[in-house]
C-alpha cells in the first residue's frame, strides 16, 4: 500500500470519505514532497511524459471533455485509486478543468451534484469550476457503476 497525500499539503482536497486527491496547475512547478503514483491530466493537447502512471483526457481550456464517456471512466479510475494511492488531477491553471474534475470526484464520493461545486470551492479553491457549462457538467454527472 502506498501512503496517500499529506492532508495539509497545498492543493490537497479531502473528500467526505477521507480520500485525498491533489489538484494543481501544470503551469506552476511541481510541489515539493512525494510524487503522485497516478495522475489524470486534463488538457487540449497530450501532456509531456512523467515518471509516474498517468492518463490524459482531451479537455480544451474553459470547455468540457471532448469524450464525456472516456472522461467519466477516467474520473472513476482516479476516485477508486485515491483510496490508497497519491492521485493528482491537473490542468494548465488548476482551477477550471481541475475543479470540475474534483467536483465530479466529490459526486462519486457521495456529494450531490448540486452541492459538489460549493464543496470544492470551500475545500480546494474558491475560484474552482470557472464556467456555467462546467457547473452544469458537475450537476449532471452521475456515479454509474463506481
């Protein structure tokens, strides 16, 4: 079993179940401390290679995922792995797409779709989930076959 994140570390979101997930912006330097064991990168272009296992979801800035079914599958994988791994969710800035994905993880963790954006804004970044369509995506996100 791999240790998870330090709950006090920058960008770490504690979900209601106790799972810890780190959100971050890739434009900023990699934070000090342990490396992720798995990362989900939400970008409009393929991310550079990293030394840990990762998955890429094509997700243009200020938009929604290009393939919503693939995004939902990747989010379910990230949520499941966060039970005992250091999972990182990241986009370029760390707020819009990352916040949207973190809010979807909160839905998978039992927070209602109507409350998930507020949860992430309260516990991760007050400016997370930047657009109306990102908020709507979270509100309609369903935890199918978690």
